């Protein structure tokens, strides 16, 4: 299970995942979608208010620091949109799917 894994350091020498491999990983993280020609994954999280969205964002920020893998986040009243991709390779890596799974776990708790 991806949410049990830890992100591995990435030095940029590995190419991004191809679309077929990304789609296989995507099957393991429900409610996420591939965007930008399968170079990124994204999910919209819904909340009842701004406070809930902000609390989730803060918890995700703490996780991102611990894993040293950071998302792009759009935050507003009742929503948080999270986008993962590996900047060094300008595409997807297994780490992005690990973080997607862990983000979804935070949301469920």
C-alpha cells in the first residue's frame, strides 16, 4: 500500500513515469486524476468551511516537510486542491503517488 511507504530522495537522474505506469499507480489512489498530459496528479478536497480546509492544508504541510516532498496547493473557502509532481524531473515519480495516498488518508481521518 502506497500510504505505508516513505518517499525516497530523488536526484533528477530518473526519467518521469510514462503514462501507462502513471495510470497503474493512479488506480491505487482513488479520486486523483492525471493532468497536464500525465505529468501531474491532482485532487480536489471538499470541506464545510474555510477552517476545515486550512486545518487539512496545515496537516498536509507537516507531512510534506516530514517526507521532503511538497505539493502545489490552492486553498479557499470549502476546498483545497492539491497537485503533486516531481519538479526535478518535470513529471511524475512514485513519490507523488505515495504522497497522494497519504494526503487522502489525512483527509479521511
